[in-house]
C-alpha cells in the first residue's frame, strides 16, 4: 500500500495484474460466492440435523451429557458464525485481478459501512474463529474415542499427545489475532491492518499441516482396536469408513496458494469451499 500515490482511487486499482493482460472486470467477473454459500448452507444444515439427531438419542437413552457432546455443540456454534461471515464476502470471492483494493476495506474491514464503531471486522472474526472451530470439532472426536476405548492404555496416551498438539496449534492464533489483526493505540480499522495481519500466514500453514496430521491420526488410531472386534469383515470396513470421515488434505494446497499465489482471493474462496 505504501507504493500507491496519495489520493489514489482504490476502487479502480485491482489487487493483482491479470496474467492474460486483460483489463479488470469489477462488475460481473467470475465469482465463487454461489458455491461458497451453497456448500456452507447445505453442509451447515446437514450438521445441524446430525447434532439434533445426536442430542435426541442422548435424551432418549437418558445417558449423561458427555464432554464430547458439549464440544460438538460448541464447534457447531462457532462454525455457524464463521460460515455466516464467509458467506457474506461476495466482493472478495472473485479473481484478484477482478477485485478492487477498496473491496478489501469494505468487505473484510468495514462491511461496506463508513462507521467504524458499527462495523463487523470480518477479517478479525474469521482469523479468530478458525482455530477454535477446528479444535472443538476434532477434539470432540478424540473425547468420543476416549470414552469408547478407555481400557487401552496406549490408546489413551496417543489421544493425550494428539490433544496437546491440537491445543497448541489451534489456540496459538487467538492471541496472535488480537495482537496483529486489530488496531491498537488509536489505530483505525482500515487497510493498514492487512500487513500486520499477514503475520498469521505462517501459523496458518502450521495449522494446515496439523489438520492433515490430525485427520490421519483420527482415522488410524482406532483401526487396531476395530480390527480386533469379533465382527464380519464387511462391518469392520463400515466402521473404519465412519472413522475416515473428514480425511481430506486439500486445504493445505489452497492455503499455500493464498500466500504464495497471485490469485489469493480466488484461492481463498476455494479454501472456504474445501473447509
């Protein structure tokens, strides 16, 4: 931003140059916002239905409300807030060369409102919620494992180690977000925040790597116990398939593209879809 001349019209300057050399299309360029909203709303609705079914089973069986149940509910509440913010970022769901610099200020920092005291700081909110959202969702599975496979000492040790790693990886960005992604000492919620908030890029890559490792651990850890069960092979495969849900590694690729690629807004929208 320091390279911009004073008084430059940010609404006429794209975030990046089009590799094809074509002029920017700020009005009706290609956008992923429909896909982002469709995936977010549909999967959010499915998640809500599954949580309602889970709680109804808990109520019918009259079993104690477990910590894993509580973490699932917390994860859903955080994810709903995160998804709501993401689904409202239409102006930055396009290619970087079709996105004006002013869109970052209006969408992520001020939501299009000139009054800073009434604004919802979207960049801050998404950066703040991302780690805790993943923490509660993944740890709820680990706690469920702990309740199901408690007699296995080696299994408990592996769970504790995984839990400690997840806590460090997902919660480290919370204080960093408060330090880097919000104004201090009279600073304003404007584009000057972006260079500081970019310090979260490296922790973001760490979290992406931990995501993959955690998904692998969640899939692999119960397999030795499942294979020992006195069940037909088909049922063992079915149980293993249940544990394999969430075993995806696409987000790390798109996170690298956000940081290192020239089309960060498009890669960011793709990341939201994958998450």
